[in-house]
C-alpha cells in the first residue's frame, strides 16, 4: 500500500510541473481508490505461444545453460536484491542511441525474472516509435498501447491488450499501432493512472524504452518507473552521446549499466556475447 501511495504522490508532482502541457486532472487518492478496486484481470489474459529461433538471440529461452543466460541470472539476482532494499519494481531499459541492444536485454531480463526468479513480470513495449519486441518473440503484430489510447471509450481496459506467454509467469503488452506523437500518451494522466494499475498487479514491470537521444520518451518514462538501466554496447556507444543522454533525464534514478558485447570480459567462445552489470551506488538514492 505504501508503495502505491508513493508512486501516486510522485505522479501528482509530475502533473503539477507539466500543467501547461497537460491539462488532465489526476487526483492521487481518487486514482488509488480506482486501482485498488480493480479486479486482478490479468489472470484471464489470452495465452500467446512464443516461437523463438536461435537467431533471435533470446538466450534465456534458447540456451538457458549458456554463459549469456547465466549473466542475465546474475543481473536478475542483483535486481531482486535492489527490489528488497528499495521496494523497486519497475524499470526502463534504455541506451544512448540505436543499435545498442536494449530490446534484446529487455526481453532476456524479463524472461529471466519470470523463470529464474519466479516473479510475476510484465514486459511492456515502451518504444512507441519503433516497436520490435513482438516480432522478437515470434508473435507478429498485436494490438496494444496504441489501440488502447485510440479507443473511443476513454475507460477502455488496458487488460484486454495484455497477453500471457505460454507456460511462463510473463505477460506482454505490445506498443500496438504506431503513433505520430507518443509523448502525448506518456504525459497523460490517463496513462499514468493505467501504469500505476499495472504496476500494482505485477512483481516487476520491464519497459523496453526508446534510446535517450534524440526522443524525449526515455525522460517521460523515467518519471513513471522506479529506475533506469542503461545498455552500453562496445564499439557503438559514444561517450559524448551517453553523457548527453543521461543529462536529458530529469531524474534518471540510474540502477546500473549493462555492457553489451564487452569483449575484454569474454573468456569463452560464446559468440562473443557477454552481459555484465556495473552498478552505480552513488546514483541509487
């Protein structure tokens, strides 16, 4: 209960700061009452059959005994520890720019948290500009946030767009139809209320966000989630871009950095892939 009150208090502060942009009314205690009154509809979610090929590089599914999957288990363990210490349950996965592997990390981490950690996890396709998560799991196009937002009935239930992966405690919410201005969704009181509702039902919400540059979406997500995990790819990420991207976040709540394809740490022949978490203690508070 305390976790929800804190989330809603933060959302109300956001709303007051962005009042010139967003005129929607969001009253924290009214939202809390509606959220707590909602039934746990996710139990009745449609079941989606996952069809993953080795080319998808979802090692948490295709090669659970390999080095890559082990590194994701190490990452999940550290996040579980953080969850216990700080009651953190939602995080966005982002990067400085494109092609750094944030979507792949998001998918593998969500699968690991659901399987290895035994958590009830929602994987949310938060990149409303260029969504790719659904295809990664072999699901094809699915209705999602875009259709929910465009629904004529403003009280359209988000639960109808959430599916559960077969034989996993992992749920998925697609981005759905592409939107011209996704920032309108992320800044709205309607979405903020819906995100609180979703977070109240799951143990973890993993958001595959946009890169920090040049869009503002990662900054908007940082206002909703408990923490930010940044993916840095060796040979791709520019130090200047990373610094500028982090500076673009009002309150990054940085949890750590995931090193993608860090060859200096790779002592096996696992396709030269390695994921490591470097936590940044001073940014945790």
